[in-house]
C-alpha cells in the first residue's frame, strides 16, 4: 500500500486566478502595482482544495487540530478547503474526480497507484514535481525523499505526488481500560490474552448494567483491522517468500489459520452480527458509546 498526495495541475475556475504556474500557489502573473487596492489590503491567500480519507467520521477533531491547520495556513499563506471522503467509497469518488481534471481537487490523497491515476497522469492531469522536490535549498526535507519510493510515483518520467512516510509499527489495538480494570484484566501480552479480553468484554458485563449488550471488538466494512490481526498469527503482509518465490498470503496456511481465528471470534459472538455493513464514519462510536471494548488504532 502506497500512501501519497497527488498534485493536480488543473482546478476549477474559482481558484485559477490564484493558482498561476507554480504548485506552491504563487501567481506567475502577479501585478507590480504597489499602490493598488489589492496591495493595500494585503495579498489574497491562495485557496487549495484537498480530497482525503475520513476513516472514523471525525476529521479534524483532535484537541489541537484547529491550531495546527491555522499554523499551516499562516505559514503557507493559503486557505485549505478539505473534502473529507469516507474511506468506504473513497476509490469510487477518486475515480469520478479524475474523470474531470478541470474540476478535480488540487491535491488528492491516494492509497495506491491504480489504473485511473496512471491514465490521468499520462493525460497530463498532474504537476511534474521533479524540479521542486530536488531543490534542496527550497525544500530541505522533501529533497531527502527516498528515490526508490519516488519511482513508484513517477509516470513517464514525471513525479506526480509526494509519498507519506509512516512508522512501520504505527497500528495497534486499543481497549477500554476502565472495562479491563472492572473485570480485573491486565494488559494483554499474547493473542490468547487478547481473545480472553474480547470474550470478557462480551460476556462479563463490563459496563455493569446487568444486560447482555456489549461486544469485544468494533469492526466495520473497512477490513483494515483484519490485515493487522492476521499478522498476530504469523501471516505475511500481502506477500511472503517461500522457497525463493513470492507467494500471496491467501495461499498460505497461516492465512487460513487467521481466517479460522476470525470465524471463531464471530461464532463466539465477540463482534456484532452486522459488522460488514457498518459505516466507517461511525466505526469508533461503538467504543465511545459503550457498545464495544476494543478498536484498531491508527497511529498516523
């Protein structure tokens, strides 16, 4: 999976006057009239439109989110308009946006270089960022980007995006400590500990209301948590090397073992029956409102 931000070279009419020919949002046709009304009022901020993922229905809800966004806008002298799209149907909306380069967002977050992106790049829908990324004076950090990773974002010699570097161990499983404390459960150390905690969260009445109305873990139609949990059973990440050959994980015994583990979790009632149709936008609500005790945590 490749996380990246693609930079479009076209936008709608409302932003063209501030877009110019520089991806930084600086106008190439800026007038020199120092006595104009515009100069007196200060330079108008360039508006940037960005489409990105919404994984849990609460974008920019962090304690310092507004402060961080303001500092970013002040530093870049821009106004950023976000289009938060639920991850469930992000690929669909991305494909629709790419179909009309004149109105697509200026920046789009993507998870992989699919056919629609490649075709759009070949048609000239994106900026070539090579000359900017390699400018170490202007971009001392971006210029140090891994060249091999950049190759995955290069189409016909043009670098069309900036990859998102993240820690390998960024994901984990969070749990309600108040429930664990009430049930006398210590921090889980093994996969058996995790299963026992999910079981106790389901059948041990962790909220103390005397009702059978809680579940061990929160899941939804976004299947990312399964990718994380299957690694607990020694399942590879997408591909594994066996006898000098790359083999897709779904052809391995470890993958089948993981599927059986998930089925047992479902059969034992540790997750609600309708998990496969629950929206990503309300995924975390089940933990917040006391329905579930565990949730996959995204670390960045």
